[in-house]
């Protein structure tokens, strides 16, 4: 969908302008609910009917419409030479992108200078999974409260995640069970054929980090380094540390501090297989939305902004402990927690009736604690792990342990409590048994992570907004041949 006429006459935003705009978001105290988000975009479309159009992409499994809002800019072809797509709610517990999209849409609709500098048609899918996001709304009104967050956390089982249910076939892996929501996101990509694409994720705690697509990393003459520099500057400008600890998976290539190559699902498969583990166990998912978009030559970025920051996230000084030993310690704690949770799940039994989403998600995620323990034990035997860990790495391993236990243990406890209230035999007593264990995990996390500080929403969304502008400006320079 991209055009080339007139590109050399355009002047993309400068780094200084992007940093200034990132710092300029208004203060807000909560995340919008699904209804509030839809109402806000509908209001923008009603206020600017000549600039913003609406396309119905499909429906969620519960029958809720999934809409695409498009801002095509000026009638002048030069003002919209590129196509950009943003998708929110691809993981329904990650709502920072809601404010990112709303602010960007408002600015594009009211600022001709911004529209012309970015030279793009902009497309916004406000919420890719509205059914699941509604199950997270219990913490949206007080997002600084970590206890409330974990008590109301929900993420769908892997095969029910929009982000990871695109078709995939490789070696022994085969996945083609696309969801209605995935079909809607696929249609958004097919309709817009984006030059740049950002599924709007966010992290939980620590520091900010990014994933860049292979096409972005390898584009000839793409001036990747200036983009790296700006992405590295953005967190510090917003008072957020850059993540220097553990990546989400050890196979990710580090391009520069806090910036990783997105890689491919095939590479992830091969890495797990090389560890001697099953690369496609039961419950595995499919391709990502960025993997699907790469077929169009799309430049993709995932900008992971934390909700809570920690001063140790970028500390690369020696941590005083063996990295291999830290991996084994984490594996032991993960394994013990997984055995406990799986034992409770086994005593719950199964039901012939369709299970509610929280229980389906628990059945999918609880085995991951044991699988993660296996992976970390295997990594601990790698000769590269026989070294001293950095402070950031030790903090990162500790944070991952707390995150997995509190996320999935909390989701399972919530499932048991809801089942008990519905009269399911034995569920209430199992909830009473698990509750003190979970409270102990919560207390342990609070004690060990007491330096965590909630990031103001305006700063977290501003950081992500700046990353969006940086990618758009970079893409324009690449297309200009700069």
C-alpha cells in the first residue's frame, strides 16, 4: 500500500520532537474499560467524519463487534504515502496501548503538522479481544495496586490468544485453529497492508524493552542504529529504566541494550528442540500477528512498557552470585510451585459441561511452571551460564518467579472461588486450601520487590507513544532511502 512519489520532499519528525511529544500526554488515573474505549473512538469518528472512517472487521466469540478506525489524512497523496497499523488488547491484561492509541488518534485529527510529518494513513484496532479484556477490568480503576492487579489478572489459554493463533506449520508443529478475533486482526492486516505495525503490548515490572522485526533489522541502508539510539533514550527521558536483565526467552538476539530481534517462531522451535525439550507440547499455539504481517514486508515493533519500574532493572554490575546457580534456584522454586498447583488442579477433577475461561486458562498455564523449571535447569548446564550474574539478571529471575506464581496461581484461585460460588463440588474447600499459600507468595513478592514503583500512566503511555512515532519516522526514512 506504500507509495514513493514525493517522499524526498517530506521531513519526518526529529528525535527531539519525538521526545518532547512523548512527555506531553495528559495525566490520567485509570485505564479505560472496553465500553469507555469504544465510546471514545466512536466519539472521535463522529467529531471528524471526513478524516476518520470505521470498518467492521468481525465479531468476538461473545458477539461483540471488532472495529477498525482509519485516519487517511489529507486528500493530497503526498500526505499519506505509508500505512501504519496499531492493534490494542492483543493481550487483554496489557491496556497501556488504549491511552497510546487514543492520544495518537486525537493528535492526528487535530494537528496537520503531525499528520504531514508522519506521512501515513493510520489504522487503529482499539481492542482485539474485548471478551477477555472485560475479565481484567477489576483492576483498571486502580492500576497502581499490585495485589488488586494479580487478584483480577486474566490471560486466555494460549490457543485462545489472538496474538498467537495465526496459522503455523514447521517440522512437527501444525496449528490452524484460528479464532474469530484472529480472523478480524488478520483482515485488518490484509486490508491495510501496513508498512509498519505495532501490536500494543506492555510488560509488568522492571524496565522498558523492545522487539524489532527481522525486516527492520536487516533492511539495506535502514539506519537502524539511530532508531536504536532513540529507543534507548526514550525510557530515561520518561524516568523509566531500560531493561538490562533476562530476556523473556533466552534465544532472543540482543541488538543493543534493551532491544531484541523479534526472530521467528521457527527459531524458537529449534532453540527448544536443541535443549532436548519438546518444542511443540500439547496446548502449543500458532504464529504471531507480527509473523503474519512480515509476509507483507511490514516493519514491526513490540514496545514493552512496564507498569511498575525498579531501580535495579538496568544495573549490570556484578551480582555476587553464580548465574547457573541462580537459574537452578529459580527452577527449584518454579518446580515446587508447579507441583503444588498441579496437585490442587488434579483434585478438582473435570466437568462434562463447558468450563469457564478462568479454569480453561488455569489448565493451560499451570503446567508452564514445571516446563519453565525444566528449561532453566537445561540452561544452567550451558557453559555460557558458568559465570557471575549481573544485578539486573538476578532481579529479573526473581521477578519472573513472582510473576508466574502470582499471575497463574491468582487466576486459578479466582477460578476456584467462582466455581465454589456456583456450587461446584469441592472447589470452595480447594480455594480455602490454596488461599494462604497464595497470600504467602504475595507477601514474599512484596518483601523482595518493595522497591517497585508504579509508573504514572501518562509516562508509560507516553513512552509507548514515543516508540510509535520513532518507528513511523524511521519507516519513512527507510522508504526515502536515507
